[in-house]
C-alpha cells in the first residue's frame, strides 16, 4: 500500500518517489528488506542486514522455539541461527543470495542518499 511505502520513506507525503525510494527500487526484494539492506550497508553492517532479512523471511521456522514469549522477535531467532546455522541452511543460502544482489547493484548508488 502507499501508506506502507510512505512509512518506509520510499514515498514522500505527496506520493513522489524519494531518493531512498529510488535506491530501494534498484533492489529486487520486498521494500521492507530493501530498506533494511540499504540502511545496513550505509552503517557498514551489510552482512548482518542480509542475515536479518533472511531470518525475518524464514521466521516461521523459529516460531516453534520458545524465545521467552517473544516468538516474533528477530534477534533471538538470529542468535539461534548463529549458533546452529547448519540446522537452518536455507537462511545461509538466502543470505548469500542477498549479498550477491547487493554486490550487483552499484554500491555508490546505495551508499549515498544525497
């Protein structure tokens, strides 16, 4: 929805594409993940951003685990994946794919929002 894109900063209040929105549109992923990946890269956390996007995409795998009553909290799920990455191989593959996507997009276009 347009409200969602405005909330992400991809569109301004007049529903015009923002510089961030243009960069998000360069990535062939859901807008939520695009913003996460761009922000992660800007803060020099590209790998972690790719891992978190992957974990979020597969969060249902972790719901069966008890995370202190926070079954939708991504950080405990990310920690579980870090400890047992072989158990969740799809997340590792997805992380590699996201890193490849980020690498195929001109880094300068993602780094600067000026």
